[in-house]
């Protein structure tokens, strides 16, 4: 007899996408830290239990009536089994890690960290970090490469085995720039620690990308004042 797992969660007041886009509600610096800390805390728990979420984005970051962050929508999640071949998820194009864009079939939980980095940038800019000119895998890859350059095989030996690598290489290998480094401080409005964390999250090489548990001890969160326990005030503030 077939079985299915149903996750029942408390009703949340809103989600991060709504706060950032339709409402464009101002989010204070300490509220950004709280939201991100709780997001990474949730991801650390998910990854500890060997699960890849595969669809982290502002719309799946819920905020409860008490101002607590919850990760939602596990419809695309899969078990993390080392060495197992995986299909690329549907997901949301703008938050797909570079390895997903090139159709890597042995990706791991680091795809969630990339997506979290893209979501983090939106807390400041209220816009996509990597915005393609057209909606396609190749155009999204180009949007990433315009900022980060193109990954090199000497640092990522499996790169040439990816199904879409050759096409991506022909279109983007000339892009050697690393503009995100220059713009990270601008994105985070001069917050050097936030910029450093952002760069660690959207590292082109998955093996060098920061883990969720390491995020929790990053200087962005350990500095004073301490991270607030919730963002309840954000839900009731209009400006």
C-alpha cells in the first residue's frame, strides 16, 4: 500500500518574498541578521539529517506571527546520499547554483547554500542577485558568470563531465571578471562582514562554499549586539 509523508506546519503570517517585494517593508540591520541566522540554523538542521531542500528562496522562508523564521515547501527535497546520481530539480531558476545550471547529477547540500546567498542579497537590494536577460539555463549561467567569472577545471575536476558544461564554456569562458567582489560591499551597504559571508555563500566551487553550520559562527553573527530572538517588530512596523 503506498504511503506518503505530509508535513504539517503552523500557519505563518507572511514570507520573506512578500516583505521584500509587494510590501517593500524596510528591514533593519539587526532584523536582517536575525532572519539569516534562523535561516542558516534551519538549514543546518536539515543538512544534519541528510536532506537537500533544493528550493530555498524568499518565498519559502516563512515568518510566523511571533517573528520566527521557518523553512517551507519540501516538495523538491531529496535524501543526501553521497555518490548517488540526482536529477536537477525544477526549483526556481534565479536561485540555482552553478552546478545545477550545468546539469551536475552529483550535487550536494551546497546548492541550498548558494540559494541562501542569493536570498541574502535580496534583503538589501530587494532585487535578484543574478538576473538573466532571458529565462533559460544558459542565460542564467551567463548572469552568474558576468559577476563571478567562469569556473576552471583545475579547481573543479568533475566540471567537464557536466552535461551542459561544453555549451556553457563556449558561451561564457571569456568572462574572467569577478565583479561581485567589488560590489559585495555595495550590496550590503558597507557591511564588511555581511559582504564576506555573501561571497562565501555564492562561491563558484561547491567544495569551497560555506556550510550552514559554519555560517552560524561567522563574524557577521558573533559580533555585538547579539542576534535578536525574533523579528516580531518587523511584522507590525509600517516604515
